[in-house]
């Protein structure tokens, strides 16, 4: 299957055999190579055997090689982008870099804000998460390149914080912290190298199933069929909405494959350990990007977005939502559209997402408390909200897949902009904040990415703080614990 690519054409025969574009074949093969390299990295370049300098160098060089293989001379973009941002930090000054860096990549902007928080803002002005992620010293050029261009995440991520990455490279041990009944922390034992083998195997199985689904079923359910003239003219509304749902559901496994494989690669290298659950079982979801079960069975718009592209949602929350001085929800959706690219479909999806998010929040805040007292009634409510959520999500993301303005408006006009109009009516009828009736607690207006996710992340990090020395260990634990109390 001959296609144009700036990357290597070495795998063109394989591309022809599997009938996939050579750039997609290059991506998958390089990710599989990265998986094997990650196992080798953890085994032979373990932090107990090798210095952080060597680990940084190897991770960076392998990452740049994979980028060169996949993208050819376009891979220079990674080096130029990182070099320019590092020049700004060193020469111009980090206090001037956080605004221009908003237009570049997640890692660069994240680190820019983390350095800004750690070196140029007062501690009391920071949120709990900003305080814990703040970087207090300037990274070296090697550390910076390694963070941005390491082989584990250069092709598909996922995003991680700079402090988590440096902790992994330097091989600092983690301590299991178990809370006693009186709330005191009691160190039971130290686990320096938990095995990721089970987690990696499970994630590779998910990758295999997702790829199989994509190769066999997805192609039979094209999203474009939703705007087919004959289909729109002959199909009933229930049939149209059912096909809308299954076609968008069938479009998701390729993301499941790419993100889960990227997570497995990082885990295979020993990165992604999040601590232990209450039964002492290791958790390898520190940088996981999705939760498939929660996505497919979401009963609210918010729940879907909380579990989809998790690290990007946290990035948007940290660099935009928490720092916006007005209309944070709207600003954050616009930034998300800009970050995704220039296709008009992205903007239509995220602007529609603003309406859906606000409307869903208003409905949930005003009526949900009437349906949660009886288990039977709540079950019926959950079924109805699941159906409504799947319809709203599918309706919202069609332009994201179609990309162009004309087919996107063809779809929305064929539906008479029904959910747009319904969302506006909901916002006119219901207040965004619930009244005191029916509830003693007000639900805070927060971004669609859950505060619970952030708190859970902080809680798990409280269970295994990094240890340079006893003082820094205690300081980190206190930081995480205080973050959860606020």
C-alpha cells in the first residue's frame, strides 16, 4: 500500500502485505521495538547498575532514533522545539517563558509552569497540586532532552510530570505508607523494584484485542456513513442514533491500542508505578491515559471525559483551568482545540463540548438527588443517563472525526442541531448550582476532568513518596497529605 511518508520506507513490503499505510506500520513496529527496549532498559540499565547520566543519554538517543525512523527529517522538530524552549529558560529567563510556551507541547508547557511555580511564585500562592509538582531547580540540558525525547514516550506519550520522570531515572526508592487508624503514617517496608510484568501482560492483551477489533470491525462501521444521503433519507431516527453510537464506539479501539501500548512500554521500563492498593497489590497506572470500562459505561458527560485521555485532561486543568482569570471552562476547551490542530472539526467538537458540559452539569446538579435514594429508581436513572451520555458524546465528536466544516454541518443540520438547542434550553431553565433543597452540600463548579482523579493521584503519591533523605521524604508526605485535606 504505497503512501507518501517522510520516514523510513524499509517496511514498505510489510505495509503492502498488511494493506496499511507505511507510516502506521512504522509507528506500530517502532512501539513494539520500544517495548523490547524498555525491558532491556529496566534489566541492564537499572538504576542500581547504571548512573542517571547513562540512563538519560540512552533514553534520549533511542527516542531520537525512533523519531527519525518514523518521521525522517521532520524529527528535527523535536530537537529544535526542545532547544528553543531550553534557550528561553537559560538565556531569557524562566520567568518570561510560561506564556510563549503555551503554544508548544504538553511536556514543555507543563515543565515551564512547574519551574515557574517552583522558582518564581510564593509557596502560599500555589494550589496543593502545584505545590507538589513545582520544580525548584533548573534542569540540565540532558535532563531536559531526556524528559522530552525519551524513547518510551516520544511517539505516543503519555504525558508525565517532570518530577515523576526524574524520580524514575534516578531510581529513588519508594516506601509503602500505610495509614493507621489514628491517621499516622507507619512505614511497613521498602519496595524498591516492584515487577511490572503482570501489568504489562494485561495491557498487551488489551492492545491485541483493540487492534483486532480495529482491523476487523471498525472498517465496516465508518463514521462517514452518518452523513450518507441515502442513509439519512431512509433510516428512522432510532436507527440513525443507534448507528451513530456504534460507529463512534467502533472508532475508539485505535486510541485504546495506541495509548495502552504506550503505557505498557513505560511500565516495561519500570516507569508508571503508583503504589499499592489496600491489599498490597502493585498499581501501574501513574501515567495511564484511559479507563476503558468507565468510558464505555459512563453515566455522565463528565465521567466520560474524566476517563478519556486522562493525562491531557490533567494538563489542561493544570496549565489553563486553574490559572484562567475568567470563563475557565470555555478557555480550556478552546486551548484543547488549538492543541489538537487546525482542522475546523476540532473547534466544532470542543465548542459543542462546552455546551454539553454546562448543560450536563446543570441537569445533574438540579435533578440527580431526586433519584438516588431508592436502588431501583437509581438503576433506572443510571440506564437513562448512560443512554443520554452515549448519544451526547457521539453527537459531539462527529466533527472531530470528519474534520471538515461542510460534512460536520451536514451532520448537525440533518439532526436539526437538536442537542445544541436542547443544551441551550437546559441552561436557560436550570441554574448551574443546585439549590439547598434536596441536598446539604453544593457541588462545586469544576472542570470536566474530575477533581477526584487529581486527589486520588495525590493520595497514591502519599503512599510512596520519594526518598532523598528523611527530611525531604517527610516534607513530600506532608505536602501530599495537606493537599487532600484542602
